[in-house]
C-alpha cells in the first residue's frame, strides 16, 4: 500500500487525538493541531521539511500558549487553604468574645470548638470576624469590616 504524506499526517493526527481521549492529556490535542497543519502543508504540495516545520511551529506554539494559559490560571487562584471554591468555610463568620495571648481565641463554629488566630492588622477586638484561611485545625480570621 502506497501512502502519501498527507495521509500519514492525518493518521498521526487521529492517533494523537485517540491517545488524548484515553489519557486526558490536553497537550496531545495541541500536537494533533500541528499534525493537521503538516497534513495541510502536504496537500499544498510542500516538501517534507516544510511539513515538519508546519507541525513543529503550529504544535509547539499551541502547546506553549496552552501552558502559559494554565500557569496564569494557577497563579490567579489562592492556595487551597484560602480558596472558597475548595473550602466552604472561607468567607464565613465567627463571633469571638475575647482574645487570648498571641492573638488566638477559642470559638464555637459548626457545633465544635475551634482555635482561631487573628491575621488582620492591629489588635483584634471582640465581635464578628471572617474566616480568611485555615491552617490545620486553626481558623485564620480578620475583622469583618476588612475588605478583601
């Protein structure tokens, strides 16, 4: 069976897509775009070197752009201990009646006693505070009036 270059690139594109579906590695779809670009170059009658360049440029650029996008998304999200999308306690209120040494206190929250640590500026006062993060079994809070 004599296979032309365009057919080879389309098969490579299909294999990359199939492997991506099996593994969930989205980067393989970007490489499949490169293989499709090479197939189109072959249809245009360009030589093997031009086809490889098309595959490398399109696939490499797509992978790079996707990687940069993923990095920006990761940097934009707060850590899991302070992310309200991961931890439902972030942003909830607790009432602190009095503070102890080292800006810590004990509060009742969700039917249990928790230790809280004040992370705001200045001295903590009694009253309503907002949970801004969690460190182990300690709620990190600041004054409810503070905007974040």
